[in-house]
C-alpha cells in the first residue's frame, strides 16, 4: 500500500463526532419520490431487512450524474468511476494506487529523454458494438480528436502529446513534443479513455452522447438524466463477464436520501455519506460501513481574477483564520488529516512546511488591506452540498471562522458540473470549496495542474508560473523534479494562491451480503464486486 494511504485501510465506522450544534442536520429527509418510477424492476431488494434478494443486480446511491457521455470532455472526479465502468482505461491504478496494465499490457520508454513511449495494446478488446479496438482508436482518442476540438479536456491533460505513431493494430509509439517523464501516469488518469473511431465519426458527438459505446465491463442501456443510469454486463469484456449482471447508479444529490436508500434496502450501496450518518448506520444489522482517507485533497480554489482575491493580505487572512484541525475533528472525526500543502502526507512531494492557524495575524493582514470586523471584506464562497462528505457543513464552518476576523462570506450552493463550467470559462464569482482528485499521487497532478495557468479549469491564472511548471514537467531527474514540486507546494501555500484544507475522506455503507473492493482513490468499480 502507498505510504500516504497507509492509515487509510477502510475500517468500521466508530467515530464520535463533535460538530457544533448549529451545524448539525436538523432532520433526515427521505427524498425518494424521484426514484419510484420503474424502480421495482431494477431494485430487487428486501425492504424489511436491507438484504439483497437478486444477486445478479446492484443498485448504488450516487451523488452526481454524468453530464456527458464523451469521456474525454470533462475532468469531474466523481464521474470517473462511471466512465471507467463503461469505457475501461488504457492503464489503471490498482486498489492501493499502483499503476498497472489494463487495455495497454506493456509500455516502455524508447529514449532517455522521455519523449517516445512505446505501448502494446491487448489484442482481445472489443467495443460494445462488437468491433475490435486497435491502435487507430488510440490515436483518434488521444491525438486526433483533441487536436480537432480544443475544448476537449483530454487535449489539455495530454498537451505534450504530438502524435501517435501506429506501427501495427496493437503496437504504437506516443511521441511527445518535449520530455514528459510522467507520461505513463496519464494513461490511467482523468479523461484518458479510448472511444471507437468508426462509430464516433459515423454518429458524431451528439449521437455518441445519446448512445455511447465503450469497451468496459458494462454497457449503458438506460440513462434517465438526474434520476438513474442502468448498466448491463458486457459478456465479451476482455477481462471476463462481470459477476453482477446489472448495475444501476441512482442519482441522488441529497446525502440524507442516499442514507435512506441504503438503510431501507432500496440500494445495496451508498457513497459519500455524512460522517454522523455513517456512525449511526454502523449500528444497523445487515449494513457494513467504512471510513478511510484517500487520495483527494479538500481545498479552497481561489480565482485571482475576481476581487478581492488579487489582494495578498486578504488571501493570507482567509488562510490564517481557518482552524483545519477543528474542521477535521468536527466533520471527519479526526480521520481527515489537516494539510499545509497541496498533497497528502506520504506522497513524493510532501514536505514538513507548516502554515499556521493564527486569528490575530489574520486580523493584522485584513487591517493592512483596509478591513476589520467593523468594516469587513465581502466575498462569495461556492460549495457543493453532498458531493463529498460534509462539504456544505464545512463551508458554513469556514464562513463562521472568517466572520470572526472580518470576512463576510455569502455561501452559494452549486454543483460540480456548474463549477467546472464556470472555471473553464473564467466566470467564477467566488472562492470555491473543492475536492481535488489525484489517483496517481504524483505532484504533477496536484500542484502541477492546480497552478498551471494555461489549463482551462485553472483558477489561479498567473502566467509567470508557466515556465516554472514547464521546467518541472520536463525534468527527467526524479530527485530534482520532487524538490521543485516541494518548493512550489510551500510557496503556493505561503502566498495562499490556493488553500489546502484536509486530506479527503471516503465514506461508504453497503449490504453485508455485498463484497466490494474499496479503492484508495475512492472509485466505485462494480466489475470488482460480488455477492456472498
């Protein structure tokens, strides 16, 4: 297991949470009305005791919907598990975050400058329409499409990929425009999915979105937007037919409704649940609960093109006034480790840099900017509600901490899709509470991507950082690369270009008859599940 998740082995929930009474939920709402239509045919659960009666089917209460079935278009972390289930991936990070073969069975550098990566594709991969995946599909998905459509995220994530040389149906060379030593990790990361070239060019993006075809263990057979996604096992999947034949992702943004579904037995699994509810569910017969830190970072992303965030003193005051230890204890039972840098402890670029909690210093910083408790600075705090455990409660607590020093924050509830759209279009209206996913643990996908001003989803747009980040991304000496990222982590935190808060925490509850494999990146992958 990776060191930075060594304490993250899923354990039974047994926490005593001391959230301020003003932040505790006043009620549990059972929002099930939107799920009743046709639910009987796809939710074969015994409601009396929350046990599964049909072990060929699985319903999962999930917080977010898929906004598009083009897997190369967006980087929303919470939808990646669904994309993996339908499309599979070239490489994949294992349960404990080791890069492993998937659709690509072998890979190796052909030079010592990290500009030519030879890859060998499996020869038994079929798309859901029965056509065989070849290197032409790889070239189309990773190179040709992104070059033709600059809006696709895959182009930004793989921006040094100049070409894919097709040598045979199963062998090719990824050619980079500059040294890219971290190249392999991207083949198991966000947006790196292979789509069928022939089908996509035939039906176009709109047709593909209406009826997607992948090469994953499940194919999409029904999507009622905002309600549910029904997947059916693909019996010609190269890894073998999945044990569970039908999987339904119930789209349930409201956390208490996800709790109600798993507690009643209408879902065999529910994820990203409030910590206090996980503690309560742990006492229920027939339900297993797990809580574990994973590879995401809870953070505040700051758009420096929005006032007052261009002011160094205001940002420093925002950072100094947040008691991260109190947030962890109140909302995550102390499981979520407070962070001073944009990477969890144990990752290669983690350092011992510490940013203090100091209310008196925060007040001084605000005074230097012309603000005080009697003349507070006003700003907007954007937050999701239920996308990750206790997100909105944490936003309210941060706003209270800020108010104590002279920062008045108006909290605006939003969704991951809206946040990504606003960030990509440079239209954010405030600082955003965000869960940054990085299944690789590599700093290029923490600070390297967070602070690269050229990326569409960047919020801190300081073009002077571009050459520095380029230097880190092309550095083939691993020791120098890590030292550079450690320095970037420390400086970005010290100057509050963004505010690291806590290491992410995954919460899950499921039927005791289910045997899930829980991944340290938080992915929900039904192909790895079976029933007892």
